[in-house]
C-alpha cells in the first residue's frame, strides 16, 4: 500500500517508492506540499506566541501584540507559499528525473 500516492495506479504497476517505518511512500509534490504546509501552519502560531511571551517577560510588562499578530499572519502566508513552492519543485523534479 502506498501512503500519499500522487495518483491512482492499476494493479501490477511498478512505482518507485521510499520506505520508512514499514510503509511505502511515493515521492510526490502533493505530499511535500501537505507536509511542509501543515508543519508551517502548526509552528508559526506557537513561535509567534512564544516570542510575544518572551518579550513580555523580558520587559516585565505586557507588550502590545499588534505587530506579533501581523507577524503571525505574514508567517502563515509564507508557510503556505513556501509549501506550494516546495511541492511544485518536487513535482517538477520527479517529472524530470
């Protein structure tokens, strides 16, 4: 069984795969996009909140959070754009090679 198959294959079709932890994975652009975007969308809010809390602790008072909110929004947008870029590059690379 292929996890994150790029397309549906007929029975008996040979596909180049990578194995990890007993599962077979096809290197595909959509899998790279899903993984990188999900990672970015999970990390950005927590890192932004952590930096705001660190700033509050460093100054000893509650800092205004507007710039941190804007940084979080920019980070989420960047995570989606970079995920799409990485997925596109992997898709092109697997198509060529």
